[in-house]
C-alpha cells in the first residue's frame, strides 16, 4: 500500500469519526432536552446526630429532593411528610407559616405549611404560588429537623409523598428515613 493511499484512508476515517462524533453529540443533546422518564422523583438525604447523654436530644437533619422528569411545569406541588415515632418529638424546618407570610415581603423558603391539612404526625406543605418547577428542574425541601429526648428507646421513620394536579393519588418517595435508638 502506498503512502498516499494510506494518507487518504486515514483522512477518510478521520472524516467518518468526526461525522459520528457530531451525530452522537446531537443525539445526546436531544436526549437531555427530552426526558425519557415521565415521572417525578423524590428522595431524602439526611444525617443523624445521636447522643448517649439522657439530657440531650437525638436529631435527624434532612432534606427532601424533588426532580421533575416530566415534560410539564409543576406549579401546584404538594409534599406530605409522615413521621411515625414511639417518642414525643419536635418537627422544625425552613418553611412559611401564615404569620411568617404576613411579616415578610421576601420569602426565605419556597414551601408554605398547610396547617388545615395537618393530621397527627403528618406535615403538609405546598410550593409557594410564585415558584414552579420546570421540566428537568430540581427543588428541595431543605433543612428540616426531627428531634427527641434521649430518655428511652425510640423508633422513628419518616416517609414522604408528593401530589400534583396530575398525580392526585400521590407518589411515594424513593427512600424513607428510619432510625432506632436506645435510651
């Protein structure tokens, strides 16, 4: 095989590789812009601070992440956190209440509590009217805490359910939080 023939073949292969790379790039770009999973995913990330001192509290620090993998913008998004525990506990977090909404022109959270929906051990939140989750966008319910005195054994689990206009039956979170302690 001559040198010129070899050079032409290499140039031809380089052109073919460039064409394949361009086509692959376009396919990936199209794939990223069109979600192939038509769902909303929700999951917890959390840490646990446990103590052996009966005068101190055990604390679960959590975030609940939501990924909109649908092709639709989510405006009416509801979150229900259900806390099951064998001890008395305290639930706190960064969310708006009716009094906080009246006091502040700049919200510190995109979530507002729905006290009229709260049943025992359930905490209901709605995405504020000025916030929406676009397709492929992510949002979180951040920095909530569940704490209890370390005076006796405790079993605590936290589950989450998401509701939208199209998902009225609710969507379970991908994971839950489960902690067992001995007092």
